[in-house]
């Protein structure tokens, strides 16, 4: 964007003073534990206090949205990372769980106004999941942790600007 493209508001990668929630599925824990480690590493490297990070474990990816929504409704968190791993099987179950877990996290985010980062891997094979959990393609959990910091700081900036915009005549 050029100089004349208007003002820009961006999040920052500074987590000091922010509080984070992480909802992680126990199902496929050999993958989700790696993603969790990556998310925690990213948050701490960005300056988050480990005492300000709450990890909630749920049975599977289908249960993630409810826990994330409850955390968001508490207003104790600036952002929430949702971590799961759904592997394609021989039935349609994969599609149902993947679709509804994704939709549920999106609805929880919109309902609560708390940024929720989707780190629910949907992979055709175990090898793909392993690659995305830190071996070949980087760690998607780490990327989600950074996205949580960026969205938390962006949400704060936008919240501080909205009251002024809401007072404009005719709105």
C-alpha cells in the first residue's frame, strides 16, 4: 500500500500484560502436545507471562468450541488458541467433526468478541500432521501463538478506536 492509502491499524507481537487461553484436544495427543509446546513457546518469546496462560484440555476437537466459548465469555482472556488434530479416516466422520469444530470456534469468536486462533489440523495422513507439528513444515502451534498475540493487540487497538467512531453523527 502506498502512502496515500489511508491509515492502517496493525497488531503487534508484544504479549506483555496480555492473558491467553489455550484449548487443546487430548485426542491425537502425540500431535496436539507438539502444537501446544509450539504455541507456548511463541507466547513466551513474545513476552507473555506463563502465569497469564491457561491451558484447558478437552477430549477431542468437537469439544473445543464449547470450552473456547466459555473461556471467551469469562472476559479473562485477550485471545484464545484452539488446538486439535483430525485425521481423515474411511468414514464421513472426519468431515463432520472438522466442519463443526471449525464453525464452532468461529461462532464462539463472533459471540464473545475474543480473538480465537484456529489451530485444528485437518490432515489426510498422520505424516501430514507430523510435518505440521514441527518436523518439516514448521510448527503450526507456534504460528497460532504468534497470531494470538497479534490479534489480541489488534483487538485492543480497535476497541480503543471504536467509541470515537460510534459517536459520529448519524451512527
